[in-house]
C-alpha cells in the first residue's frame, strides 16, 4: 500500500514498536532529521508506553508513536494495570486522530528470538488484526557490507516463523565515533543512506486510510488477545485488586473499569472450561 501523495492536513499515524534498546527513538530522529525523541538510557519501559513525535516526510505530515513492546528481560510479562492503562490511552488517542496507517517493527541485527515473534503477534495480529501494512527495520547493520545483505541472509527464518512484511530496510541508526583526522562521524555516510531508505519505506507502505475500531471494542479485543495469545502474560486474577489498581491509575471511568474486569473474568472462565476438558 502507498500513501496518497496529495496535500492533506491529516497526519498519518505510524506505530514504531519493539523492545526497549533496539533504537526506535534514534530512528525516529533520523527520519525526521532532528532530535525530537530522547534516546533510551537503558531503562526498561512498560509495555504499550508510547510517546508521539510529529514531523514531515517528503512533504507529508506524520505522527510517529514510539511504543514499547514486550521486553526480553521481562520474559514476556506485562506490568498489569499500568500496561492496561497505557494500552487504553494509546487506543483512545489513535481512535481520535484517524486510526493507524502503518506498523514499523524495529529489531536489532542478530538472531530471531521468541520475544520478536511475540511482539509481532502482539502488534500485527492483536493490535491491528492483520489489517494494516507492516514493515521491519533492522537496526545496527553498520558492520554488514552491504547492509541490505542481512535481510537476504535472514529472511527465511522470519518466513518460517510466519512473520511476513510488506517491506524492509537494513539501516544504521548510530553515528559512531568522531574521526578527528577526517572531521566526520564514522557512520555518517551510512546514516544518510539509512535516512533515505527509511523515509522511502514509510511513504511507500503506509495506508491511505487509517484503520481503527470503536475505542471500547478495540481496547477489549486487544486485551482479550493478550490473554488468549500469551500464557506468559501476567495480569492479576484477583479482580478486586485489579479494579482498585485500574481506578488508582486514573485512566478509566467506572464503566470502563467494569468492562475490563468483565473481559478478564470471561477469559478466566474460558480457560477453566478448556482445562476441564483436558
């Protein structure tokens, strides 16, 4: 799918997701050619935590949502009420601004991991129900020559895992050390090449019309998918404790808290019924 290159006042919403530390913020800065997104200090963010950065790409307005996925160090767990609050705020924000136009999955050059597979399923299958274009950006390819060869050598592993993408780019998101003799950054040329690759990838593959669902049903369907897809996702089953934590987050109305509890209770009943049949 391609973006309509006509003049528009409505920004396209792009979710840039992946584990903490893969370079999502650095790549957003590279795309927008300005330091708008603070780079990670190494602290682990909570799942669905998202910060939006706006700018223009080839004359078109975009909102980039720098979004934390499941982390390897957390072995796929979710920080319960905070993650749920983050999810709801993200869904609400997107639903009120035209939906989602593109998913950008950022990974680091290296082997395919179980966490990568879970993040793919979480965002592409659960969050957007496989109804949006998705591209993969392989970061930290500065030691691969040429950078694009990494995908040619590793694409088969992703295909075997059932992970399909509408486009890909192998890039360098770090400028490296300053070369005093040449008066330039070590990876300066690779970063400029990467900027062009990223900007073309985004414009070429974002949907013309944003995809979304009504806020409550969208939120509940993602939450249900979380409970269904990942046995390792930890959401507290003590309903009173969960409802108190959700109310304490001040992100939900009383009606919304009740709907969330209903979703979790329904999932528990289905799990109990399934266990009883085994």
